C-alpha cells in the first residue's frame, strides 16, 4: 500500500519521502480546490519527470465537479499530460474518465467521489470501465474496506485515511454570501482555513468550512485517523490518502511518519491526539503497539 | 417544439391520483426497500401495482425510485425487487448506484433513469452514463439555463430537469452532513436536513458575536419564468420535488405547471405573474430561481431556517357528490365554518367561489364548524363537483 500526501510545493517532496510518503499528489490550477496550492500543467509535467528520475509516484488530483465551462481546460490538461502521463489522475467527476479515454489515459484514472463507491457491484462496474482504481466512500468502515478490497480483482482500491472528512460540497458561495450579509469583506472567506461552524445544540463541536472558486465545503469537526486500520488492512489496499487541509505542517508530518513507522504513532497521539477522539475518549490502547 | 413530460411526486396513492388527475404526465414514487425517503412516503409492491394500473388507465407513467447509495447488505434482493417492478409494469426506475445501473441489461423493458444523486453537471458525464444503458439523466440542480441547453443539445439520451420544490444545498449525493450530525445516512433515506439547522460562524476561536444565524439551507426552487426556455431547448421531463408534500400542494403545483406548459406549447402564454400568483396559493416556503440564473447570491440562502408553517387555506377534499341534494361528501383537512368564502379548485383548472351555507356531520346533523382532521362531512356546493376536487378558504 502506498501513502499519498498532498504537496504544497515541490520542496516538501524530499522531506515527505524521508518520512515515508510513496505518492505525491498535486493539483492543477483551474480544475481543483481544497488544496493549499495549485500548479500549472507545465509544472506538473516537470514534477512527473523529476519523480521518474528521483523516485516516487506522482498523482494529479482533479477534485471538483466539472461544469461545461471547465471542459476546454480539462481537454488542455489531458493533452498536456500525454507526453509524460502521471501515475494517476484522481478524479471527482466521471467526465475526467470519459475524456481520458480519448487520450489513452483511462487506465490512469482513480475515481474518488468521496461519498460513492460503496459495494462490490460498484467495484465490478468500474472494473469493467477500464480505470486504474476507485477510492471507497468515506462512509465505509475498515472492515468494509477489507471486504471490498478482497473482491476488487485487479481494480485498485484506495481509501481516505487521514484528516477532516469532507461532508458537504455546494456550488453555492455559502460562506462569502453570509460574510457579505455581515458586512465583512468577501475575500476574507475565500481559501481561508480559519472559519468554523458551530451548531446551536452542539457547543464546542466546530466544523471547518472552506470556500474556493469551485464552491463551499463543510468538514467533520473530528479528524479521522486510520492507524490501526492501515496496520490491519493496508496490504489489501493500493493507496491511503492523507489529507492536510486544516492540519498544521507539524501534525501532517507526524501523521505521515506514524503511518510509515508504527513506532512513531505514540508520539503522534501524544502531540496531536485530542482532535481525533470523541470528547473524553482514551487514546487507543494499541496506538502503534506502544502506550503513550 | 417537443412537449416535455410533467413529472410529479407521489407520496401515497391519494397523492398519486391527485397528481395525475391535476395534470401530471407521470409520477415518481419511492419503493419500500431502496428509496431515499425510506422513513415515510414509501410504497409497498401492492400499492405500486395499484398505482401503475391507475396511471396506465389514464395513459400515464409511473417511475419508482431505487436511488439509495447501496451498501453491500442492500444488494441482497435487488435483482428480485427490480424483477418485481418489471412484472408490475413500472415504466422506469430512478437509480443512483452503479450496482443498479448494471441491472439495465437484465430489464430491457424498463427505462433506467440516472438520479440527480449522481450530480451530472456536464455533457461528458452524460456520455459516460449513456453508454451504460441509462435512458434518461436527471441533471444536477446546480446548472444554469445555458449549461442545461448545452447538455440537452448534445445529449444522446433524454434529460430531466427539476423545476420546483426543495433543493439540496450540497451537490446531491455528495453530502454526508446528516451522517455526521445524527448518524442517519443521507444517501440511504435518512437525511436529517442538517443543512437547514442553525449554526453560528466562528473565526479561529472566536464566535462572531451578534451575528445572525448561519444557514447552509437554500430556498425552494420556483421555475415559472424559465419554463418557456426549458420547453424550447427540448428538455424531456420537467420534475416537481416533494414526495412528502400535502395533497393540496401537489394539486396546486401540478395544475399550475400543467397549464403553463400547455400555454407555452399552444403559443398562448399569459403574463407570468398569473402563474406565479396561482402557485403562491399552494406554497408555504420561500422560493427562488435556484441556479437557473447563475450561482445564487445571498438572497437565495435560507436566512431564517425555521420550519415553515403549512398553508391553512386548504380545507377539504371531495370524496363524492350527490346531485339530487347538491351536497358534496368531503374529507376535512383544515378548520372551516359556515359563512366562510370557499374556492372550488379542480383538475379542470377553473376557480369558482361560494359562501358555505350548509355543513353536516356524518350522521347528517347540521354543524357550524369543521374542526376534526380527516372527518368525513357533507357540505352544500352550488354546482357539481368530482372526487379529488378541493376547497380552500379565501382570506
């Protein structure tokens, strides 16, 4: 199983490699959101070439809904990827798969719709569609990951392993619309990771909210971790995605290190564990096999 | 210009009959095991059979939603269930999961429609699904008129568009807010509408004191002024949301859009305000244009997410009529009294008003006030009425 990390800039690659990352996920400008930075198609081609020589896999994430206005840019992107195809194109929208076929890239596509892909017949359906893999729904538990991965028969199965769960994706400008009502500058709401929602009967449970050009997302208050699940079922999976939005660099790196080396899991729980557990819950007894 | 189908929701057999009688060309309803309204407004197979027979007797169609996002345990029995719908003569099924899409070849008679839960937003995704045997795409509700036109013009299969009713604020099928907040799976019939709850906005560690509540919720969709364009672009089906809505709501909304579509097709369109005002009689929630004019602004957010009060104007539905006595037998739906000015509302569309002068209980005793929900009553009406006609109180 490969550990997939998101790059903010290329300089992180060496450090993340040393910590145990196998795959580096980058996002192209204009076709992605939910990321600390995006890159031009030329930059991405450069990253792919460097991975070929320096080692590591390069995935490109297109994590937004594709509308008609985005199709010309999608076409340009796919054309630009033909000379040096990335190891995977991680797509939120099936338009990417449909157009990738025209460029001989469909076997590079991983379909990652976040909430869908939930059963063995979905897997069979996408296996026959000729793509590289699918990411299971974030609503499934690790036992379901294992059950489904065992029947994948050639289709790569990946999971969202770490970070805040993306719960809600709207095309509406929900945050900036509200800020405008409050007389707050609209730009304060764009790509700003400081904003949270708190439901009136759940004080203290704060859901990160994020808005960018592709719309508004709401995330889980509590972060997901999958250390035990990856130890148990990692051998059945192809990729585990570690998302970094709303995480500090230190937390992200500590998580990556702990997935790569279970002996470091205790240190992760010690330094960052509170955001991953229900209120008052104890740290898992088997955290990395070492009690913190 | 192709006449689009008017597709209405049916929460039960009564509302199925009302929707069809008031002008829908087809209805969609939830089957018991696999619908996104799994808690209420679902039909067992016997009721589906009854509904299909009724619809087909009128030359109209029934589609069944099988649009949950299936987990492994849901697959058991799926084929048998689809076989049963096929045997009953259901005209189509509305599906979301690829697991259900894969059943198209096993059921060639039934039309498989891809649910809006797949949030199809572009022509390339339409093409992907068209190759799987899907015959109709219910387009995402996040498209403006230009985007819809572009897709419809190039689509190899039929396109269906929502024109009225509640809107998910999220891209449909891509939301698990309810799962997070309540443990109820939004994509398997458990949506708790957590997007309509009240939130406060916090920046860093600090709540924005004094700020009004934040709502993720959206106003309902109302598309009267866009119907001429949707008809002109060749949309195959225009869909009304609301399997949980009242008979009066269904009757009102269906009848207005029926009249509007017919008027567009006949080239006799009235001022759009006319249709708006008729529609307002069945409405109880704030409405707007959704995405038809582009990405909605602040005015389209549901700034006061409190539960809407149902309209009290709908007072009775006709069960029968005795021409010798000039008395209708009605089922009470809201309080009304002797002396009230009532409006007779029927599938024929003509609105006529009268003052109520004679009201009797089931034993024939004269009463002043009808105050018991669902009570069977008799009342004087100065002209013949038909079953499923309705009365509403004029304020």
